[in-house]
C-alpha cells in the first residue's frame, strides 16, 4: 500500500531521509539500513524514502559489514554486501530527516555533535519497536545468538518506523519528526 502515487499524490520535493547510526557502521546500523530499505521497497515507497547508515566513529571506512552480520542477514533474505562503512559527517545532520541511534551511547555522541537546529531529528531506533529493549545491543563479541537478536529487534523496530514514515510522507509536512 502506498499513500501517495506519482500521478495523483502531492508533490514530494525530496525523499524522506532516514539515517541509521551505530559505532563503527559494520554490524547494527547496516543491518538496520538493509532491513528498513527492504520494508520500504515492499511497501512501494522507494521513491519517497531514502535510507542510509553511518557510524559515530571512523573505525572501518569503506569496509563492508562484518561477515557474521552479512551471514545472518542473508539467512533472512537481506543483502548487506553492497553497503560500506562511513562516519557521520556535518552534512548528514542537515540532509536527513530522522537520525536513529542504535543505543544510548551513540545517541549521546550524536547529541554532542549535532547542531542545535537539528537536535529534534535525533532519536533511538528502538523507540519504534513498542515494548522492546531500549537499545540494539552490539553483537560483535556475542556470537550467533547476538546477531540473531539484533535482527529480531531491527525487524520489529523497522515495522514501527515504516508506520511513522508513512504518516509523515502522507502528511507531506515540512518534515517534523
């Protein structure tokens, strides 16, 4: 279902842009990017929603998501292979309508770095998951169960996020989050 159609709906000047953020951009945020992009495509909203990911740290610039993230995501039908790590930059705070941290620590780093006029764009990804844990835990040293948990949480939050974004683009607002 698509609330807007190119032929009949209100004009959208640019896509509603969502940025997923974790520490290194090789586990959680690229997983969230791929899952949410998949949900957006399934909903027929790819022309209206842009999805990207970044890290608060520049640990792995240009690297693909780590092998366990790619493996576990592929088992559920998500392809992370084309994604590459990058660090969030000053232009991202202006460009994106919603900047979603995977945990409290990364949210705090974003809040410290973000210009005051864009602070309203910063939220935790798990706010969209209802009665779930408040953060997506770092799976890096947790083995297979940790990567499966990340996917479970991300899939749940992606559904709530999609409902939020559909509401925003349906209203064709000036992008309040």
